[in-house]
C-alpha cells in the first residue's frame, strides 16, 4: 500500500468567501472540507446533527484559525426550517453566502430483499432530499444577493457502479448527480455554479463503523494506488470546485478516485 502524499498548503483560493459545510463535525470529508476552506482564506459555518461533536469541532477549528472566522449551528437537513436557519445564520454572521458544500449523507449495507420502507426513505431523505433542500436554500440566498456563488455536492462512485447491499445509498447518490446537473442549468442564469465530487473510498471513522473489514480490504485492492483516499484529498477537489479556478464548470460530477474495475 502506498502512503498518502504530503498535506498541501493553502493558496488563498477562497480568500474572503463565506462558506457553509454540512455534516462537518468529526473526522470525515465534511470536517476536512471545512478545514481546507479555512486554510484557503474563507470564513466558515460548520453544521451537523451531533451537537457535542459539532462543539468539539468548532473549538478545534477556532483554536487553529481564530474565533472570528468559524461559526457553528446544529442542522438536520431533513428539516426545512433548520436548513433555512442555517443559511440565515451564515448571512447574519458573515454578511453573505458564497459557497455551500453539501456533504450530509447517510448510508449502510443491507440487501434490498430485507430492506424496510423506513430504511430506504431515511437514506433518501438525508442524502438526496437533504442535498435538494440545501441547494434550493443556497440558490435563493445567492439570487437575493445579486447572483454569483458556488455549490458543491458530495456524491459517490456508487452512483455509477453497482455494489451489493447499497441499493438505497446508490439510488440517493445517483440522484445527487442528476440533481447537480439539472439544478446547474436552473442556476446558470444567475452566475451560480453547481458541481459535485464523486469519491470512491475515503477512510474515516463512520465508514469503519458501517462497513466490514473484508469489504474495506476488497475495495482498497481496487484502487490503483493500493490505498484509500484521505478525506483532505477529497476536500481539495471540493475547494477547487468552490473556487474561481473552476469558473467555467457547472453541472459536472468529478470522480475523486483511483478505482479500476
């Protein structure tokens, strides 16, 4: 297994921008995205449903980047009022919303034969409907500001590739891809760009809890580098899509993967 590359230093790619990142408490892609945005010069509002972890993450980020650049607000993306409150909080605290990173998602492994309706609907409501709610709220706020802005959604290669026990998650992530493409056309006239990343295997504690060791080993073998991605490697691509370096890109889904068949 190869080792990850050195951590990449910031280059002020988001200098002066105000960013909201959902599901950003803990040690996964959302936390990495929030950290990378701060390192690139942004002010960031982090959000999650788990208030204790959210508070711990806020304290850690403020210790590193200053209390005036990081805010937090608990938000369940299945609750429209909570989503509206999150966007309003970002605007109240920092004056505008320039970037929305929709990272909230829910997975698990279960055969469709044994899956109950509520299990299917819960994954779809968090992963797809939650992304819809946050995207809609961000677009409306960006239009109210006079247009401009970027939305970055977190999809998955499972939206393209079949994997046993992932019918609900795969359907939700494929939906995120389709939502990204279509919403991008709705927002383009307002100079708002909407893109997505599609990671293959990024290791974090939540994934370990919901995936077997055997499956993780099998998935890792499929990666050309012989290792999983670090969450910050996915976050780097999110930062690119949020930045002006991707100014001509919208409706795109970028695979963040070294996976081969």
